[in-house]
């Protein structure tokens, strides 16, 4: 089994300069294009009497064909390879990465670690992904490409970092950092979901009770009592008008709602929509601040990981921005920050400040770090800082949501009580 040896990739020394030697040409151009997403293609080629089949990551079929022709193969076919995969659970990924780090500390070979984890993991998607990685590595596939092929299972950026870690001289420390990153992302999603789950259920229940009482129950009562009533109370009359409006126009109302929601969802699925969503969402009071800090924390943690393993630090910045989960940040880093560094030689602190995304503490610390060269340590310290701040913020957010839902429930109960009181005290005219 052939694997990449550890320690064969040169490390870029820490220092105030944040450019790799190979960046001079790009620095003149001052432009950074968005990374192209690669897909897996299956091919069958012939060389002499031998037929070879395999897989390759590429941007298009033509790219695969050019690569194979350049190697002197006679192409039989090249086609897109589709494999049904779902993302493994966050707990399983955390367990895999952290356990792998501990096994590597015990000086086990990387091939043995992968085999042990493939035999013992419970998640079938992760088990299949690890077996595919082992098979790719046996066939001489680069470890970074082998992990990239399993991006749907690990997550694109986690797979990328694990692939880079397998080629670096600091595999154990990077695996530990990746485990911490995945665990933090899972904790944040779980905390946010648990904070919103109960309020969402309560709100839907209260809304359902109001709709049932006001739209169905009250009109049925009025159908029976209306002919013998002198006057209809104002709240009951308003409820009847609203109920009649919904019943008489529910077809076009439901059609408009479906069209609007469907169109809005379709817009959010586009690149422009995602960019607009991520720009607007960080402007929401309090919640937006939590989401901004979360993206900042992930950016810092990934930058620290990539900075220790990547010789191209511009690539490290871009990868950190993409891993942050906020497309607006990724867009600003790609179109403003990196071009400013490449074209004008702007230092890291100032280049990050013109992205108009990061908090003041972040800008101040990175401004100092770019002068002293302590970028790696500063990134990790800021990641821990925003992790702690978000933990307190999430607790405060949970309390705020609970109070808000309590107020909504009280208002709904007051409305239902007033409506029930009016219904119970209807002035009925006796019939002769």
C-alpha cells in the first residue's frame, strides 16, 4: 500500500510577509478567480494490450481526456461517475478524526490507522468513504485527491484539510485541530436547533389553536346563534370577517403564498441569493452578531490549520473564508482582501479590515500579528475567544427566545380569552 510520507512538504516560516514566492505573478495581476468545483469521472483506457479503468477528479470530461491523451493512453470512454452518498454524522466524523490523531501519536502507520477506523466505524457512509480512500491510495492516487472524492461524506472543506494533513509533517496536530473544528460546528448547529425547536413547536401550536377557534369554531357557533342575536360583539365581528375572507379567497391566497415562497426559496438556492442571504443575515440584531462571530471563529481556526500545513498562504486565507460557511465573507475575501494584498502589497490586518465583515477585536489583533509574524498563534487565540463568547451569547439568546415566546403565548391566550368571553356573553333575543 503506497501512501504519502509525512514531512515531505516544506513549511512556510512565520513572519510578517504573507506571500509565497510563487505569488509574484499573481501579485501583478491582482485578481483571484473563484475555485472551480471538481467532479469524479470514470474512465477506461488502453495501452498496448492492457486495459486500465480508474477514476479522476476534474472540472470537465475534456480535462480528463486531455490528461489521459497526454500520458499516451488510448481512450475507450470517459463519463461522469455518480455515487449515492450522504454526509456522515458529525459525531462519527469527530470520533474518526480525534481517534486517528491519538493513533498517530502512538506512531502507527497512516495506512493502519485508516484500516482500523474503516473496520470499526458505525456510520455506513463513513465506512464506505474510508474504504474508497484506502483503495485509491493503493492505486497511487494522491491523498489530497482521495479525500476530495469523499467530500460529500466528510464535508468539502473537512475533506480538503484531512487530505492536506495526510501530506504534511504535522499530521497529528492538524487532525486534532480538524476534530475540534468539526466538533465546534456540530455544537453550534445543535445548540441553535435546540434553542429554536421548542419555540417553533410552541408557536405552531398556539397559531393552530387560534386558527381553529377563530376560523372554524366561532363561525359555526354564529351560524347557530346568529338568527336570534340582537348585536354581534366587535371582536367576534372582526373574527367573522377575517374567517369569511379566508374561506372566500383561500385558493388564490394559498397560490400566492406557494408561488412567493417557492420563488424566494429558488432565489436563495442561486449564488446571488446565497450571497444576499449571508450579507443580510449578519445584520439581524443579536442573532446576526452570533452568526458573524461563528464564521469568524471558523475562519480563524481553519486559517491556523491551513497556515501550518500550506506553503501557499493566499490559498490558506481563501480556504478559511470558504470554510466559514458565509458566502458573503468568502466573496469579500476573494474579490477585495486577496486582490489588495496581491496588487498593492497591503498587510494582512488592513486587507482583512476592508472586507467589512470582521469585528474590531479581530482586526486589531491581526493588525498586530501581521507585524510580528504571530499569525498562527493569533488565529488560534481568536478562535478560542470567539468560541467562548458565542457560548455565553447562545445562553443569552436561549433566554431571550424563551421570554419572547412567553409573551407571544400570553398575547394569544388574552385574545382567546376575550373572544371566549364575548361568545359566552352573547345577547340572544328570545323567540316567541
